[in-house]
C-alpha cells in the first residue's frame, strides 16, 4: 500500500490525506504567496485522484486570480491549498503536513518578488530602504492598516502553530499596537490560538496578518507589508519543530533546538 500523508489546519476544521508520491516542494516568493502566508509559501502537489478531504467544515476558497483559487481555513486562517483552474492537481502547503514529509525543497520561484528582509537562499541583505511608514494589507484588500516603520528586527518562527497557519513558517516583527492606523478591517477575523494568544487573519482570502500573545505583545507578519519593510531577518526560533523539507542556510542564530 502506498504511503499516505495526512495533514490539517491548526484548529482541525480542515483535514486531508494525500497518497504518495508527492511532488518535491517548491518555495514561491510571489506577492500573492507572500501576502497569504505572511512570509513566503512552500508547497507540494498531488494529482486530485490521490487527494481527499477527510474534514472540510471550515474550508473556504478565495479566487486569487483567473487561473487559480486558494484554500484556507475560515476558523483558524491556515493557508492550505492552491488549486490551478483546469488542472487535475492540487498544491498543498508543506507546513500543513503532519510528521516527517520525506520531501525536499527543490526550487525557489518568483524570487524577484522576495521581501527585502530575507533572501530565498543565503544571508539576508542589509535593508536598502528605511520607510517611515509601513502599509500592510491582506491579499484581497479587505483588511488594511498602516504603522510606523521601519520594521527593524524580524524573527522567523518554526513552531507548529506558525507552520500550520502560514503553510511554511512565519516571519514577523514587534509593533506597538496603539500606533496602528486601521484603514479597513471589514474582513478581519481573530482566532484564539492554543497558547492563549490571538491571530488576526483575513476571513475572505485567508492572509496571515498579526499575532497578539497572551501577555499582549503584538507582532505583524512581514509578508503583509506592501513594498520594503526596512527590516532584516535576525533569528530563527522554535527550530526543533521546523519541517524536514527545508534547511536553514542563512547563518542566523537558531534558538530552541529542543
Ligand atoms: Zn482551522
Ligand atoms: Zn483578504
Ligand atoms: Zn511560532
């Protein structure tokens, strides 16, 4: 019997199974993937006849372009799927898969759209711009806010929660919540996380936007910033729970090896 990969969103409202072999992982740095994931998106892909949803109560789809739709959880906001129109396959967020995947990341695409705070491979660049104001939004534009820039130090988090929600791993920077100027929050959803925190996401397009810890600390997903952040990735945390399908090769400090 072929091996079956199981996966789910963070809250469990969406769960699925995909029968091996799965395609190796492709990391996409396009603007859409960066907005939805909050950093950048990594996915495998499988023919539809080897994929099945085992729970789909909270699954929602956002038509992100004429060519494709993005599937996410309407309750927890996890970024889960990308479904190209007219193709008998579905791309699955590698971060949604449970347990060892046995996969490797074999390419990075749309690298010209990567954020200014990291490189797809190797050490992050020094920020070229220092924007005094950051403009953030989700992919569909239903939620948008501004805050003072530059972003400064950006932390990559590889914990299970960040991996499930982003579809890969998260990258965020601390912000003073009282300085946020909300331009639009019609579509804003807030989900409670297992550790007592709250996650802000768009209920129409599934984009990851911000996190508020149980102690009230507020951070903004770097991928939500439109244009330069003026920030720089400075460390990786919770690396003991990182996925097996990628390496960390940027030379930055790694915390929480477990
Ligand atoms: Zn969910
Ligand atoms: Zn949206
Ligand atoms: Zn995390």
